[in-house]
């Protein structure tokens, strides 16, 4: 048996939808090892080669597939390739010292490539990027969950200062009616759960639709879609789909910028909770 990712109802393992709330359930999938190392070959050279695989995947997932050539050329034009080789040498040494197994190497490299690509895209890809990514997210590389201020991490990633969305962090100044509407429509928190922000996405400003994040979970509801919730330690699949993202198979869409930053934030939270 398994439990609904939204309401907690007990379900058969093969259930694709919750019988109680109707929310789609993620299907179990075999974990794919993206990055492997052959100890009989140069580890450093393999890491460099796989960096370009990671770059291609990043562009297809977070930018536009037809931009790969432009970002690839930028790696050389900006001389970032020198940084790639330097980092590859460091990572090869770390892998040898840590004596990581097959699966640990894959996870280790995936996280390091992600951080390296964030640095490249933020510092060198400004003229190519469709979405501005805040430099502040770079400071979390290599940190564990216990070393991080969670609310600061969330605000650094979402960078609301560059967005036009209506959001509230000081609920003393938030209209009581909006708070009530949010709590009745989608923000079903536990009694002592600390709310970090509420973003109003309703057309008429009622806050019956929107999204919010707490110390434990992301809550949201958008027009024509059911209310949804995902706990950070229960994050499974976070994928970009056309003009929206799927979070544990549930629809999420604010705008192109917030969607991308939320995708990156949730991936970071997933990794932090899996450490």
C-alpha cells in the first residue's frame, strides 16, 4: 500500500489517482544512473565529457533545445572550458578520496554538474537566458540541510523582487479575508506549521487561487485544477512540461520565470532531504 501525496489516503500501489481527492499519483520508476565512471580510463576526461552531456540536458530541460549550440559555443568563447577542466581535476580527486560506489558517484556528479552549470548560466549566459536566475543561489553549493536557513534559501531561489506577482510575508498586513480564503481553498497546514509566504494568483484578488510555502511543504491551487500539496521530504518527480511544471505528477504554473525557479528550488530541496 501507499499513501496519497496530497491528502494521505491509503491507496493500492498501482493507483494512478487518489480515490478521495482525485489527485494524480506518481508512478514508481527505476532510478536511472546518469553519470558513471570507468576506473580503467581517465576519470578527469570522463568528467569533462559528461559535463557536456549535463549541459545538453540542462538546456533541454530549463531553456530551449535549439539553444544548445549557442550555450556550447559560449563555453569556449567565455573560456569557461578552463574552469570545467580545473573542476574535473578536483572532482576526480574527491571521488578517489571518498571511495564512492557506483550509485554514489552518479549522485555526486549530478549535484556538482548542477552547481557548475548554475555558475556558468548565471555568470556567462545572461545574453542567452530567458529567465534571470539570482546569483544568491550559488552560495548553497555543498551545504547540508542543517547548515541552511530554509526561508532564506526559498526567497533566494524565487527572487520575488524581480517578479510582479502579489505575495505576502507579513500576514499582519494581509487582508483577513484573503487569509481565510487561502486557508479554506488550498493552504491546509498543520496547527503549528510556519508559513513563509502566500502568493495570490486569483484573477480578482480573492486569494482563492495561489501558492504558498511553509517550513514543511508547498501548497497551491490554480484555476480549473484541484488544490495540491507536496512535502519537501516526499518530492519525487519535478519536470518541465511545455508551459508548466509537474510536481509529483501534479500541475503547477505561475509564469515562465517562477516556474523555472520553482523547478530549481524543489530539486534543491529534494537533494537536501535525501542527504
